[in-house]
C-alpha cells in the first residue's frame, strides 16, 4: 500500500510539471526583435574658422600745412644784417629740432633753411653730403638731428665751420614758434638769436 502511494505521488509530481528544487527550469527564449534600420546621421558641417579681427590701420599723423620758407626767410634776413660775422665764413646748418607737443615735418624746415641761405654772400653753407659724412664719423645717422648744442659744435669743428645755426620749433603744435641761434664753433658763444611765429 505504501508503495502504491509513493508511485501515485511521483506520478502526480511528474504530471504537475514540478521539478525538484535543485534542477533548473529551462528559460523560455524570447523571440528576437527585428533590428531597426539605423537612421543616417545628419551631415556634420565642418567648423567655420573664426575670422581674425581686423585691426584698423593707424592713421599717419596729420602734419600741419606750414610754410617753412615764409617762416625762416624773415629771421635769416635779420641774422644776415646783424653784422659781426666775417664774410665768407663757413656755416653749419643743423637740422631743425621739434620740441612741440606733436609731429612736424622737420626735414622740410631744414630744407627751407638751406634753400634760403643758398645765395647769401655772408656764409658758405656746409654741403649736405659733407654734413652726412661728418655725422657718420661721429657714429650718428645722416638723418640725426643733433639734440644738443655741444654735439652741433663738435660736428662744426669736424667740417671746419666757424659758425653753427641751431634752430628749434617749440610750443603748441597748432601754433608753434621757431627760434634760431647763431653760435661760434669753437666757443659756443651766441652771436645772434631770433624768434618768430611759424607761418601757415
């Protein structure tokens, strides 16, 4: 009888689909999901290089419209009439210095001085080429405007000039004043000086 119950219990377990706890039930397989076609990625635009910022070109300084000839001629006329200078003396015309608060065309001022003295009968003006060579011998550039009277006198001694014309433009650049000094080369003594408004 016991044997019969055991067989019935075993049959009931088998028919009921129960398994022993240590046996693993097979996992039901899930049907494979159909793969979605991949959407193409939108085209990536290449990065646009940043344009460098354009720097404005600095404007060159605006030079005042100055009539250097009209400025220097009246003063030179007074200097040549002042007397006390041996006719035929050698004169070094130094470059005009700018001591204003702005930019001026000093080369034009120096040229006006040289041109105004070109036909005078009192001085022999040291030629520009000889002056440039003398400046190079002192280690100065040909365009160097001698900043001090002592340099100008030293240069005059090299070119064997008896006099130096030392000129400066000073004051407000909109209404500057020009001053001139005639100096003796060996001593730096001021023989004549003049001052006048710069003419536009």
